[in-house]
């Protein structure tokens, strides 16, 4: 049992979550689910077996990153490899690896994860070089890994993230083929629970 626990702890450490999150007390009320996929399917992690992707799309502060982080923690708990990056931190990491001549090794490490989270896609624009590096990871992941994206941009605006409509279209095409869109609506959780509420 203690070997189990240390394996889980090791997976969680490698996953590198900015803040460990769980689904305890999670607010499910502002999510609209796609056809044939809901909370039970999400929590069963069955989408990982099918190598399906998820796009968590919606306004800032509506629980997307929390969900993505909690999914990573759940995967680690079930002894599955998961990795968590913001889009910009992943690009920085890939760029550094390439500059050091170890891009293939880094890509292989990322490719081992059953669940790959790319948080805050579209939060910061990528330059052409960064977009290409990110695209390569996504192309490698196709039908081999499950990628969970969080974004506040509709698909029609992804061209501005990748700086290239064709590249964005190719990414979207892959996601739509094996993926589901989970939409988050409503007021920011942080705003609703802010200490600075007006009296």
C-alpha cells in the first residue's frame, strides 16, 4: 500500500500542478455539457481510455482551471500519468529544450502522459515559433493522449492565438474529431466570493 501511495505522490509531483485541487465542493451549476457526456463520464476518466480531448471554454473565473487541475489530481490518484502546463509555460519549456538540443527528449516525456492539460490557451498570444512548437505537441498527442484545454476564446478566435488560421484550423479539426466541448457560463467564482463585495 505504501508503494501505491508513493507512486501516486510521485505522479502528482511530476504533474506539477500550480495548486492541487479536488472536486470536493466543486460548483457544477454553471456548466453546460455536450450530448452524451456529463459529470459521471468526466469523473470516471473514461475519456482517457478513448484518447478523447476536452475543451473547457468560458469566461474567466468560472471554474475551468479548477476542473482541469482536479482531473489531473484524479488521474494521479488512479495511478495514471498526467501533466499540467499553461500554454505559455509549455511553449517556454519547449523552446528551452530546443535551444539545449533536447527537444525530442522533452517531447517524448510530455508524450508519456495519459492526460495533458494546456491551461489558459489564448490568454497570451503566441509568436509564430511558439505556435509551431505547441502545434507539434498537439499533433503528436492526436489519438495517443487526451488533451484538456482551458480557454476563454471561441474556436473562431483561435487563429489569433496561433497567429495562423490554417494551423488553428488543423488543431481544431483534430479536437473536434475526438473531443468534446464543455462550456462554462456565469459570473466569475472569484468575483462572487470576493472579500471586496460592495456593501
